[in-house]
C-alpha cells in the first residue's frame, strides 16, 4: 500500500492521481472538486503573472528591427512605386529569438471571410500556458499587378508582421512610412482645395496654424490629399453647428428690424416733407 501511495504522490500534479488519492483516503469528492477548481484558478493566475513578467523582461531589452527589404512594383495606372519594409522573416526571427529567451512563443491563425476580407490573429503564449492575442483585418492587396493568390499572400504577410509588432509593442525603424509613400512621394491637396479650406476657416474665424496643428500637417498647401475629406468634413460640421446656433439670433434681429421699420413708417420717419402718399 505504501508503494502505491508513493506512486500516486509522485504524480500529484495529475488530476487522476489526485482523485485516486482522495478516494483512497475517503475524502469528500465534492470538496475535492472545489479544491481542484481553486487550484486551477490559482495556477491560471500564476501563469498570467508569469506571462506579464516575461513580457516586461522582453520589453526591457527589445530586439532592433531594421527594414531589410525593398519592394518596387508597377502601378495599375502607370508608373513605378517602391518602399522599404521589415520582412516577415526578419521580424519573426528577431522577435521570436528574444521571446523564447523569456519562455514565450508566437503563432498565427488566418481566416478569410465570405467577402474575401482576411483576418490574422497573432497569439503569444508563455510556457506556463497563459496566452494573449490581437487581430487585424484587411482586404487582399491587389496593388500593382499581383494575381489573386499573391494579393492574399501579401496581405497575410503584412498582417502577420503588424499583429506581432502590435502585440509585443515594438515598431520597425521609420515605421510611419512602411507599406507606402515616402515623404517625397506624398500627394498633396490642390490649390483649389487649399482655397476651399481657407474659406471655411475664415467663415469660422479660426486661425490656420491651429487647424494645421490639430490635424498634424505642416501647412495647408502641404496637407496630404488623403486628409482632405477628413478636414473638410470636420470644418463643414463646425460651420453647420455655428449657423444653427446663430439662426435664432438672426431671426430675432430680423423680427426686431421689421418692427422698427413699421414703427418708423407709422411715425413718418424718413418721409420727405409734404409727402403724405402713404399716410
């Protein structure tokens, strides 16, 4: 019997062996079940704390990720476009190497919806079992002259990189320009669009520099074309609110003017001497 008990205790972390010990010792199985649930909750909490401690250590000495790949492709409408980005291999190699030193590892799950939209979920798991995840979605990248498979592969690769970077709180160097235009390639608004914005600012009585500061642009002329709709939508909404607020005051002023005009007319104010035609 002693040998059997010792055998059970040597595997005390197994629920089956612990239940066998409980039965043999005549323990209440209901109480045993509650104790097991308490144990599970305690272990889950310990695993969660271990995960966050490991992530804290990871972020204390994060890997440096450089953009190691240059992409150049022909635009559908003509012309060539190029940019640099950190390749998936570069991102995963450097991050996973540093993660594994802390008992962490990253995996991905990919899902394509009925509309073709792709969702990638990155999950980082600690050796004690706790894991956390984040997801990003995008449509297939059909820029350039990619075929349908290449478009899907491009989006998946992009989302895998960025979910991993987002979950670890890291960024590649010069990440702001990743996946698109450099500062020299940014398309700015036209002179007509700039004039439209300035007209609305004048009507609102707002300084141009404050607007530029709010939308994080250097000047009206150097506003990226992709920001034009956002800016004009906000300004038009502000104008509408101002006009709505001013409407009752304007009506009151018009009513008062009408009353005064009638009063003056009744009193003969403004008539030439001897003009009795309207009396």
